[in-house]
C-alpha cells in the first residue's frame, strides 16, 4: 500500500500544538510520529492527527481481546488533554505574575452567576460561562440544552463554534444568516460569523469595512473595539498558514520561511532550512544563508554572510519615484531584513 504523505502545513500544525511531544507518555525528547486516529492514512484533517512516540504508536496497533492498549477514543482524550496543557503553559509563559493573579475568577461571584443563569434557564449564557472557565463537559451539556430551545440560526452557529463543531450546522442556516446580515449591512456581526465558520478572509474584509465605516462617521470607540477584537482573534495566523501552503506548493522557499517565522513555528523553520541546505548554499540568497548558518552554528560562514549583507545594504530614498525605483531594482526579500526574527544558534 502506497504511503500517503501528510501535507507539510498539517504536520507542522500537529507537531506545534503538541510541542513535538507524545500526547500519551509525554516524555520530552523522544522521537515522535504523527498518528492517523481513524487509521485512514488519506484522512489528513488536523482533528484526525495525534503526535505519538514510537512506543505509544505501537500500542495503538495491538488488537484482539483485552490486549488493545490504545483505541481511538483514548488517543483523542490523551491528545486533547495534552494540547490543552501545552496551550495553557504557553499562555502562562506570556503572562506576568500580576496578570495571572488577576485572571483567577472570584469563585463566590462565579457560582452565584451560574446559579442565577440555571434558574432562568439561560443555557446559552451558561455554555459561554463554562467555556470561559474551561469546563468543556458542562459547556457541552448546556449547549445541547440551549439547542433544544429552538434558537436562532445565529445562536446555533455561535454555540457550535464554541465546540469547534461548526460542521454540525445545516449549511442552509449558515447561508441564510450570511444573507440576512448582508441585507442589513451588519458588517461587524458578519465579520464574527465568517470567523466562526472559518472563512477568515471574508471575516477580515468585514472587520476592515466596519472599522472604516465607523471612522468615517466619527465613531471612535467602535473601530478601536473591533481592532482589539480582530487582534485578539489572531486571524492573521490562518492567512499565514494559507500562505505557507501556497508557497510550499509553489516551492518558493523564501516565502515559506517568512510564513513560518510569522507563525512562530521555529522548530519547523529549522527543519525546513536544514532540509534545503544544499539549495540555499548554491543560491545567492545571503539572508537565507545567514539564517541557515545561525541554526547550524557555523560561525565562520555566518560572519561571512553577515558581512556580505552589510556590503550590499543601501538606503532607499523616500518619495514616490525613489521607492518605485528601488522596488524595481531589488527583490522583495531584500527588504525583509528588519522584519526577520533571529533564531537562537545551536551551541
């Protein structure tokens, strides 16, 4: 049977979410593989991927009687729990001590709020509260109760988005809600709807439209609020992922590198550069060479590349004609020097 290759962006995402660590034994530093949970090697949906070490991967293949050690349901539980831990650890690493202390909810106020919502059968709000608290089991319980109350299309879409199960919503309802919001020119809510269904390009377009319209009307608070919301949703990441897929398909190494840098997938970036070592060394791209020598720890060649970059650098004259002239004479990658995120060299 021919082995199916997992698309590079899907593999990179799975490894990034799991911190390149087996989600079952969680032993750091062990070689890992990407496991297809449903054992269908052609199903490369990210939700069908789990990162396992060689030992745990073997355990998924033991079957018969009571000897099967890791079935699909168990792998999913292990993966989701581990991905949640990795995500939380990354978030905490970015938060200051003060931010951490202020993020803990007041338990008395929280339980009081939940009790009131339960008494009033406000299941949608209960689901949101439990989602914020990180309790997926209770969140899903109240989502199902809310769905039994015959909610609006908008509410159903929102609740399924909380579960990351937007595929359960009838496509007719989604199209109907999009049409309704377009009719009323409700661009801010349409932006949120597009974001919920994973149509990130249209989401960004609508966010920009509502921000632009409000600024023209002199409404200052609204555009500031939506800019903050847009930033919080990090919709740029799906676009960088799409860019990575596009340039991988086109075999455009420079923009693959730039996409991985912006995504913060530094381990995958190092792997890419090392895999393209011969190609880079035979090219005239000094900046890719500099990145390669940084991660390989080749100090002599790194210094040589840095000197060459300094020699070839020049000041771009500002002004319409100057900028146009410079852009015609120089490739876009030469203008990325100040944007490059430096990698830590290997010891």
